[in-house]
């Protein structure tokens, strides 16, 4: 597996898509019931394949992510070939910029406390697997408007 098994709740929500996936792979309803009873490892393998397809398709649609700690805030743009990072670091350890809203407040009221940095890097091992790994480590999905707002800070320097 490249990613993870979908939870029973996720599978239930995607029941129609799972049925279509099984049909495309030559498995109808009665055959699926038979596999579940007689070969649960094969059934698990098929669910794993379906899970990978669903998660991969979802990750292909991810364009922006964000992550913050008390003194740092990052927005990531997931381009085709590389990740772009817009980072903010707070020079004052008393200020909290762990969320976008808190960051905006510090930028508005104490702009001299914010240090900006920007980086790009190639994906390792590939785009979707890197995004998946980042999400498992606390990355939250974000919006282009947030990225655009921070980008203006970098272009105004």
C-alpha cells in the first residue's frame, strides 16, 4: 500500500465508488460476498487497492497546506514539480503565530517581529506521497487566498 486503508466510515460513504471499482476489476456482488467469506486476505487487498486509488485522487487535488507552531507559521503551495514554502518566524518568543489568524494579528500590530523566508524543494519521493506524509505530520489543507496574502508580504520586501 502507498497510503492507508480507508476507515469503515469512509468506505461506507464511498460505497457506490467501491462497487464501481469492483465491477471494473471483474467482481460483481455475489463474487464480492464469496471473496469476503472464503478469502478475506484477497478482500483486504482489494480494499487496499481501492483505498490507494481514492486517497491518491484526493491528494492530486491538494494545492495548498499550512502548519503552525507557536513561533513559526508555514504555507505550502504544491506545484507540479516542487513545493513552495512561505514561512514566517516570530522574533519575539511571547507572540503566538500558530494559526493564520494569530499570524495576521502580529503582522498587523507588530510587523517588525515577523521574519519572512521562502524556499522551494523537489518532491521526495513524489508529490502525492510527500503531501500524504506532511498531512500525517499535522499539515492542514489551506486556501489560495491565504497563500496569496502571504505572498504579497514577500513581494513587498
